[in-house]
């Protein structure tokens, strides 16, 4: 974490701030007390702004940043999802994801440069509103992750598409463990494009009002820091190429590298069901190809997760009670059957997201 934004700060009246200056339009996620976590209102306002700016000839570039000093966005409002899954029928969460995933697809194909300033914490839904953009900037403070397996969920917002395309098995490692990575590893994994020191961000963002993106980048971009995962590729690629999560854990445990053994221990603390569904989702995403088709799959998986006991339990343990002692059900990998996994990918009939139908535009990344 960076900065010291208070978590008990009052809710900001405007959760998304919009302004235009010169050739740029600026979108600021503005819930710093909640680390700019996304809710349904915010998703809708972002989408409305993108519509207006797409048709405004004065706007040449769109820039997204996060208010406060801690990060761009910590993800979706998972406390609301917890309450909906526990006490409601899941309809509110499904409606939120429907609009959120459509927004993710829109960002990926937005016709104007979409510049995402991925400073500080960028997790879950924060990755969805940034890593699909055309220009993705990280800093020495960036901490980027898809930590869903730790709360009984599965990477979404196009995360399985992004991680499925990472070199070798890096994406599988990041998806299953949920570990955060810094700037160097984000660049290595294909989650970002450019490194800027955080002290340059105010000048860079201001320059975009007067200069094309390439010119602004040329003034501020610097050599990125090293990527620690590059030195771990040997055991990552060998271990995560296994056919099952059980075999992955076995290979990691048996490997001589201490970091491989640590990864095995990390996996064994995650939801067994989430691990198996995530591995299947990553591998299916590679075959699906386009972002739209992957988002359709993720929507099926997310809706199915609402009926899984691990989602409510995982959020309870990590966010609500914060005892960090989730009681997963089933409790072991061996107890999660192929039938259990397949249930998450079952068609939704008339409730399908429907982005990847005939004629769906291919993702440009």
C-alpha cells in the first residue's frame, strides 16, 4: 500500500469526477476511503462519459486515474456482492457484472487512446478498467493483482483473457496464487506498457491536455525496473504446465526452489473450488480467443459463483470478519470433482452476456 488515506472517510458525493481540458478528457475514480472500489453507479457513469467523449471531436485522449494516494482501484465492491449472495437472490451482482464486463469490452475497443494510470493498488475490477486500455502506465508504486481465489471467486473483468495471454505459465501462476506484482512484472506479463516514476505523473497527466500521447510519453517514460518473475520462469513454466491443480501443487512442492514451495503453500490456502475453476477458465480462455468471448465465459462463471458457499465465506473471512480463516467447502482439492467445476461453465440461456456472438469484434490486443 502507498499513502495513508483513511478507510473511515465519509462517502464522496461524486464517485466519478469528469472534466475536459485541451485535447484530453479526465476520468477520476473518487472513492479514496474505499480505495476507489467500483460500484454499479460508477460503472454506469464511466460508460456514459465514454459515450459522450467518443462523439466529441475536441476530445483526442481519455485518461483514467484514481483519487487519493493509495491506488487506482482495489476492485469491485465485494462487500455488496457478499451481502447480495448471502441475503438476496444475486440479481444485483449479476446486473453489476453485466454492465461492468460490457464496459471492459468497450474500453478494449475504444476508438480514442485510453490512458490508464495504474499507480498504487490496482486489483480485480481495477484491472478491468485499466489493463484493457490502449496505453497502460505503471510506476514504482504499482501493485497489480487478480486475487479472486483468496475470496472464493474466480478472476473476471477479462482477467482470464489477459493472464491467459501472458508469456509461458506466468498468467496461470498469477491467477491461481493471486499475488500482486510490481511494475517490472506487470510489463513482463503484458498487463502494462510503459513505466513512469510516480513523481512524473502530475506532469504527464497535464501534458496529455496539450500533446499527443506518444509525445507525452517520450517526455516522461523511463527504463522499467527489473522483473523478478523473469528469474522464476524455469520453475513457473515447468510446474504450472501440469494438467491439474493437484499436480501443479505436487510439482511446486517437489521443486528445489524455495519460491516454488512458497507458491504451493499459497495455493493450499486458497479456495479449492476456485483454484480448479480458475485453471479451467484460463485454459479455455486461451482457446476462445477474443476478449468478448472470454467475458461471456467469465459471466457464466461469476453468476455460478453466487451459488457457491466459498464466495460468501471467502469475503466473510477476508473483508467482513477479517479473521483470515476461511472454511472452504469442499475443503480439499481432492473433494472438488470435474462435475463441480463444469457447473460453473454451464450456459445461462436467455441470461447470457452475449458479447461474443456472431460478428463480435475481435479484441485488438
